[in-house]
C-alpha cells in the first residue's frame, strides 16, 4: 500500500469501533495530540469510534486535559492497559464507575511488549512485578471490578523459578508522532527528545494486519533523509498526518522546542548550586551518603526529594563520575523535572525505551533514588494508588526490583508538616496529619520480601529517621539530632520496627550550613534505647 497523506480529522474517521490501539508518548513527548483531540471530537459528534482498547507504556498527559485525558468519555473505551495513570485524572471517575476495564502494568514490561507483539509471541515472560500488585497472587494489575473478568497476567515456573507471563496484545491501529516524513512515508525524529518504542509499535500494528498513523511536523521530498536517521521505515506507515497547529508538536508538556534536548553541542555554564538548608536537604544529604565511589550509573526518580539528591551530589563535587539515566531512554546530560521529565539537557545518548529497560532489568544501574509515599512493616512501598487516586507504577517496579541499591526518600509524615533545621538539630514545629509509615500499604508497588530474597540493599531515608531492609521487615538505624525517639518517631508509626542495637544519631554535618566536604557517612553518637 502506498502511504497516504491526510489531516487529523480524516485520520479520526479511519479509526474503527472496537480497535485495539498501541499509543505512543511520554508525558507530552512524542504524543500525537492533534490526532487524539480529533478522535475525541469525532466521538462527541458521531458516537464513533467506540469501545476502543488502548495499550500504552508510559504516562501520556499533563495532569489536566492532554494525552489520554482526551479519551475520558463514556462509551469511548472498553479497556486501557497503561504503565502510568497519574497524568490522566479525567479517566479516574470512569475507572471507579467501571466504564471500562483498567489495568496498570510496569512501564518497562509494556515498552517491551510491542516487540513481542511484532514477533507474534503470545506472552512476555518476566520476573518484573513478582510480589507487587501486578502479581496475580495479589491483584493482577487490575484497577477496577470491570477488569476482574479477564486475567492479563499469570504465573509460571521456568527452571524452578517463578515468572510472570504477560498477555501480548495484537494492535490493529498504531498512533505515533515523529518530526518529519518524506514522500515515501519514512519517519525521522529530529526534533523529538525521545524515540521511545515507536519502531516496535509500528511493526506490531503492521505485522498484525493493522494500520499505522504517524503525526509529523512537515513532509519532505523523497530521498532527502539519511537512512540511519529513519526510525520508522515507510513500508510500516499507512497514513502520515501533517500537523496543522505547531502547538501540537511540543517537545514536552512545557517546552515547545529546546535544541539542548536533542543536541550535545550547546553547552551552558553551570550556575552555582546552593541548596537551602531545610528538611528536603537533610533527606537528600543522608540519601546521597549511600552512594559508593564505585556507583557510576545512577537513576533519579521524579519528585523533589530524588531531584534534590542530584543537586546535593553536584554541590558536594561527588557527581563527576556519575552517568545519569532516565527510563524513556536518555544517558547523561542534565535530567529535567516537572513537565519536562524524561528530557535531558545535552544528553550523551538517547536510545529506544525498550532497550533502556533491558539495561535496567539486567541490573545496569548501580543505585537509584526514589520517592517514599507509604511504607509498611514488611518494607513494602506504595507509590501507585491512594484511595480513588490512581498514580500508577510507571518504571518504578522495573527499577526497584533490579537495582542493587535502592534508596527511598521522603518526609516521615505528610499534610501540614512544618519543620526547621537550626543549631545543628531538626525541630518539628507542626506535625503532619498523615503518618506515612503504616501497618500495611494500600497497594504493593515494591515488595520488601522479594527485595530481601534478591539480596538488594534497600534504605528508607526521612528527615528524622533512617531505616534499612532486613530479614522480616525494616530496622531503625539512625535518628536526627533534636528528635525524640518515642514521641517523634515510634508514636507516628503503624507498627513497631526492629531497632538496631547500634542505633546512632545521623551525621551532624547534615544539619549544618557549610558543605559537608564529602558524602562519606560519619554517624553520630550511639543512642540509648530503654528496654
């Protein structure tokens, strides 16, 4: 079939009812936003397409109206299998009302699953997700009652070990975005900060007899592209959708175009780093101390605490030998946060997302710093679901199950917590209304028992207490100077932790204004604990 050049409204009319769609995007990067809006408009006007099944690896949206938020209409969907949900809050009420089947699987699994679909493999076999809410012995990745009718993940044994077997989709529609198409339908990603799993998705839809739609900025003359720049060959492309509105080609949710995201040659001098001394800095400083000199490949999760760890390592001159990685595919450079998360200033290299998760799953990262939302007596962590709010796991499960050293960071309590760091001590001015260390987490995004079985080094760092994962749960190993062990720590826990016989005060340098002069831990005096 010769590639056809159409607009987004024409493309929306070609999406059939009951289609199984493989959708690309990471937050706002690589998202065919104009096509998604056209699909929603057609549904609102005509009631079609309806009962769509959507598979996407990463969170696609801006927390408001973009991305998969466009699909939040009764009757439009029959199923979504997504790696992250927090950016599409408009879908949450429909999930709660069981308007469609909702599943949350690890981002890495889904990024790789399209390769399996292209090769007509019936299942993807992985250890990622064992012991978490994705495990069929727990919740099977199901987010609502509507999903209970269909099991999309099962458990099998290979060479005496447990594995999860994820069902592989057969998409008959692919919706993608590139930068340029030529007259033969070849696609390049010149201005896109990421390439994600676009090649795999196009191949999966094509090999399953489906149609491939690619939204682009411009159409170029045939033969004008370098062969190695082509990420999606024209033979895989059925329809090229040239964007009518430049605003629909943003590199991220907050950036229209920044050449630094796609080019190493633009070098900006680093400004002075001066992180103010507060509870966030206390957490980041203590977390940074778990990095060894041999830890060279680092992953930082999204959020203010992991991002501050990055700043502390730079402030202390301990980042020179570090190569950062971000799950959608970037190595090196300066990882961005917020609406630009996933992008990096001057990345050393950018690879397809499935290959990055191959790297992660194989233990390629030395250490990762992540957020701490809820922690329980087994060392389990929940960052994915809180009542009706569905955040989703994203790359969290892949990263935390396969990295030798995992450091969780966050405050001890939440909702109204006020603290100050003064005179070398932590002062709690107003306690938070919500305790984050609970008897049992609402959803298991990270399994402490599985991590212990895998012999991982796992630490939980708060501004007032530091814990480590041990056999049977977690052990308190340090508290902050100025903190009362019973009143400020134990009374705000939903369980009684093991307490180290060598319980110490946290390193005094953490609570002082000057640079620490290195991130080697120098724990303080031993704390007496009454029997």
